[in-house]
C-alpha cells in the first residue's frame, strides 16, 4: 500500500476517519483500522493498474503524490456505503486523481520511479554495436 491509516488521519482528521470507518456507530471513539486498510489496499491496486505499463509496481519508495492519491481514493471508497455517500468535494478530488493517474499511464505526467522492464545493472534494453558485420556478397553489393 502506498499510504497508511496514519496518513489518512493526518490528511483528513481522526473524526472524519471514525465517521467513515464506522458510519453506523455514532458513539465510536476509535477508527476501524481494518476497514481503512481495505480501502487503502483497493486504492493501491487501482494505482498499480494505471502505473503497471510504465513503472515497476508496487513503487518501492512512493513519492508524496502517490500517498496523496491513495488517500483520496480510499476516502472516496470509505464514503460509499449503504447509508453514506461521497460529498461533491470527494467526487472532484477522486476525479482529479484519476485524471492524474491517466496522465501517468499515457506518459504526459511522470514520477520518480523505476520504469517497467528496467533491471538493475543495465542488463535489459536494446543493444547496438558500431562494428560492421563480416563481409558477404549481400553487404558488398554495389561496391
């Protein structure tokens, strides 16, 4: 996961996280960490789906922008329930994050993360040579 329960509380406040993680319990005083972690895992999976084509996933050291995106997606998911619905602010924030993820997927936006297919030690990728191949009738034709 790209974010933690603590990231969610820091970003949106403990009261909102209690309200979203325990919508039926008006007397709750603690967050339901397991419920928040499920929403964070779902958000991380969605982020990986967008990043997979261009980056190695999961991103080992996620930039703050991925942490924020994960929190926004998880908050939206938590707000969707039988008795709760995301606010307009939550919808707009999610829409913004999805647009940003689409930009990452198509390459118009980048993050500092290893590209997909990149391997340590430079063992992968195209190889070229400045040396000519052996002489043959085909490559000497026209001389």
